C-alpha cells in the first residue's frame, strides 16, 4: 500500500531521530552508572528523562507521518512496549496496523 520510497523516507526520519539522541543518552548512562553508588541512584535520573524525551519525539514524528501519509492509506504507526524475547527487559517497537 505504501511506495517503497515513502516507507524508506519514514524509517530514515525515525532512524535520524534515534541517531541524534542515542549518543547523548549513552554518555549520561555511563556517567550515571559510575556515580550511582555515591548518589543513591539519583544520577540515573537524567537518563530516564532523556529516554522519555526521545520516546516522545519519536511518537510525535510518527503522529506527523500518520497525518501526512499513512492515515490516508488506512494505516497507523505507533510505538508499542513489549517484553524482549531473550530477556526480561522491555523494549519499544514501531507497529503499523490498519485503522
């Protein structure tokens, strides 16, 4: 239903958002882990906030893509939280579903 070029453009926008935010999140995570014992875990708070901000920016991007193209085709992109297959951790995945 979607032209390959349009799909590639949408995925490229999401990847660009992640590429921009991921290095900053990793640096804060490393700093937070190093200082975790001294700060009683408070040093991990910036990582939580940055992850939430990244998730919100991707959700806004997906909303924009939905309004721009996918809703017209009867599709809806969203982020969904699910359990990882290999561990007990949670991950966010993008899902395209029919309206």
